[in-house]
């Protein structure tokens, strides 16, 4: 094991043993996939892509697949009570089960990660239909969350073998959401560094940014975060853990209601955040609001930006700058009944960071919501 470790650390700076081409899809286990898919089509502007269920030979479950540009979401519900999907929903409420990563060799991805200590979720399997071949393997990460490795070099079907194309007469227009920018995991007390080690040693990621409780604390609550990135930067997983504050950390509230560790938010990229957020708000998506005073000193803090201030203030869009440029971001309220999963909408204009300058204003907004739920 020791020799193995030495080998790994020598190699991480030279070759990428787990080359990733990006996020393939995000799959949610939910109580009602049909209605979830409708919500994501209506409110977020996804389009119908594929379906699997009893009609396609899957007796125990249904899955609806929706897509918007390079974003693919899958919503899966169990038709029975006694299986992994039903248990997951009972335990966690609606939540993210799979963060599926696109690879050129799913068998090798599984071999490389499991030999470095990953717990296998599924050994490589080959799925085939008339449209070609897909290879899938998977490993466990924090909580009940799983990384699948998807190799679809030779596949031309709608989504995966076993799915049929989902043609719908209901096709709301898109909202300009393009791809997954990052997915954040919430882990338990003192577990952040364990998962940082996992992403470094098992998946060959590196730590590109660290926020301690001094960076991310308000009067009341605190958290710590480390951002892990794969070699080419296509896949970024920040990991949060709660920190001691006067009152309950937002990460703790998540852990309580999700009943464990899991994915806290997915950041979705857009090229025009004002247009995207205007559209999302008009379709009923609710966002966290910072006080209007945030905008009074904004330009002093971030310097000149291309956007007019008025729409940013009206919509509640936040701005932050780093050495490379600036970014605009906004966070939805939790999208489900439990205060767990939410989304970030992000537009990067050069900046590669995560909006540290906004943390205080943002977390105070989160705490106001937490307080209203009686969980602060
Ligand atoms: Fe984020």
C-alpha cells in the first residue's frame, strides 16, 4: 500500500490516470419522475430526450431523461417499495444519486480507481442495442452518491441502451443553460479532508482552492470548503463540511434533512445570466435575495463590468472578481420540500474561482431562510 501511494503521487503531476471528458449526466432518484421531468422542462427549459420503463422492458422503475444543450438530467422512480431506489427516496427525499462522468474507457476508469481504494458500485458492463454499444462502470463516493463512468464512443441512440426516444408535444423553450460547471458535496463533521484525499488519491484530482471558516463565516454559522478539480478542469467537485458557529451551519441543516452526506448544489453555466435568470424567474424558480445595499458598493469591489447594474440588482445576481476575470452567479432556494438540493446559475467572464467575495452576503441570505424554517 505504501509503495502504491508513492507511485500515485509521482504520477499525478505527470499523467492523468483518469481522463474525464466532462459530466455525462446527473441522475436524481425521486418520488415521482413523471412530475419531476415536467417541472424541469417547464421551469428550467429542458427538452424531452428519452424514457425507460415497463414499456421498454424495465419492470421495476421508470426513468425520464431531459436535455438542454450539454446538460442531461435523468429522473428515476421505483414502481415498487423494496429496492435501492425506493429506499433512497425514503431516506433522502428527492436527491442526486449519480454524478455520471464521460470517459473514453469505462473499464480502465474502474480498474484505476478501484485499485486505488474506491469501493466498487458496479463492475464494467457492456450495454448494446441497435444503436451501438455503451460501457458503464461505477464507484461509490460520499454518502449514497455514486460516480458512474460512461463510455459511449460508439453509441448513436437517444440516451442509453434500454431507453427509447421520448417525443413530447409539450416543448417549452430553453432558458440558456449550457453545461454543469461544478457539483458541490456536503459531508459530515471533520470529513472534508477524507474526501479531499479520496478525490486526490483515487480519482487523481487536485485541490485548486480552499476556504476556511474565516472565509465562510457569518455572525452565526460557518462552513469549510475545498474545491477539487480533475486534470483538464472539466470536472470540479467542491467539498463542504460544517464548522462551529454560534448557531447551526447550513451544511448541518442539509445533513439533518438529507439524512447524511450528499450533493448540495449543481452549478449550471449560462452565457447570458440576465436573460437566463429573467426567464427562470418568470417560470416560477425562486432565488435567494441579498439586500439591495449589496449593489451600492458592488462596482467599488469588482471594478468595471460589461453588464448594467439595474438588471443585476433587480434579479439579485451576484458578482465577484479574481485575478483572471469576473463571474456572475445566483442561487435558487431549495428546489424540493426538504431544505437540501438547490442550483446555482453561473456565468464566467474569465474568472475560474467560486465567488468568495459573495459568501458573506449569500450566507446571510441563506440563514434568513434557515431561520424561517426554524433550523438556525
Ligand atoms: Fe457553487
